[in-house]
């Protein structure tokens, strides 16, 4: 049973959301110093034809996913989704309850993994814990993908995952598959055809409306409870044009530049910690329930 069906006439191209994350690992290979403070951005001297080589290896399903994402993620769409979901009135759940709820996203048709979403989250958190990171950092790893519950509320894949990017200004050619933006109506809107678009230079990322997805959603669910560093990790971990390609820096402010360190430090744990070894959920649960209770109330609004 495939639980990733889209809510509209745009069909879900990915067999599982893991296909998107597998593609990211091809697009952004793990540097030799992946445990270090920051990743090196893509070489700015790299020739354009070399930069595009990743496209030839992408699965057809991944290409179709990005085609849909780039076609439909407009400034107005992102605004409307914020209005629809960020009232946080769908249900009340604790963090562990939300992790179990997310387990409905296990896709039986995916041959590459039999791990549940909860087990994936525990893998990420356990790698962070093993590296001796602060407790809030471990908790951030545990909750970072909980926004994918949007899939359970009828949202299509392209509105839940995918590399995020600013709307309301010119699309960078370093966003993956930039050619697909030709079908996005915003590409024809004169207001959005400059580097800054509707924004002021240096306005800060909190003033910039990124494409809609699970990052923005989980940021709003947790923003009253976690440190600022954690919130940057949650809100921008899919904003690869910024933290891996050094794009859109003209929109950032001093605080964004300071917090970029933390977003980059989180990225290796997000991409490179999944494997087939199942964590012992029963044994780990007491530790994580204590950690959750340290930062979160018993129930949160979703």
C-alpha cells in the first residue's frame, strides 16, 4: 500500500520519500570532513556543464518530482499553505505520539528499506548523541522530519519535501533542475524577476517566504520550545541553495550568517546517518521521553 498519494490530480512520482533523500546524497556528496563544523559549498569555479552532471543519474521519478515541485511552488501557493496549516488546529499530540503517527508513512512498495519513520528519526538522534552534541541538538535530530505528517493530511509530495528556495524573487540557477521553473507562473511575473524581488537586501531570512514544506511546518510547531540554533536547523535544513551553494546571501542578515554554522553542522546528520540497522526503540524510548519532557509540554498543537 502506497501512502504517499497526492491530494490533487498531480500524481506522486516517488515510491517513497527516501528517494528524494537518496538523490540529495548524490547531489551533495559527503565531504571527507563531514563531522566538522561546516560543509564546503560547491566549488564556485566548477564549470556549468560539470555542475549539471547529477541530472543524468537522477531517477525518472526524482526528475518528475522536481518538475512538479518547481511548477507548483509559487509565492501565492506558499502563502496560502501557511495560512491553511500554521493555525495549528488539526490536532494535539505529544512528540512521541507524533513520531508513532508518522509511522503511517511506511511504504510497503519501497524495496530499499523496511525501517519505520520513527526508526529513521531515532537513527539521526542517536548519531548526534554518539558525537557528544548538546541535548537540544539530539532532540532536534529526533523531531526534524516530523513535519512530514503533512503527507497524512492529503498534501502531495512536492508540497512536503524537496529542496526549499525563496519565492517572490528570481529563482537561482543553482537550485536543482532549474529548467523546470520555466513552467512556474512566477517566472513570468515582473515583480519576481530580480535577485531581491519583493524583498529588501539584507532583510533577513525570517522576512523571506520560502517554498512550502515540512521544514517551515515543524519550525512553527516547535518554535516556542527550542533554542534559536535548533530552530534554524529545523527551518532551513532543506534550504540547500543557501547552506550548500551559498546562494541568496544578499537576503540574509547578520543573525542568519551567524546561525549558518549550526545549519551546516546539522546537515551531515540529516543526510548520512540512515542505514539498515534497526535501533532498539523499546530500549531507547525512556531516554528520549525524558529528553522530550525536558523541552516540550505533554501535548503540542499541530
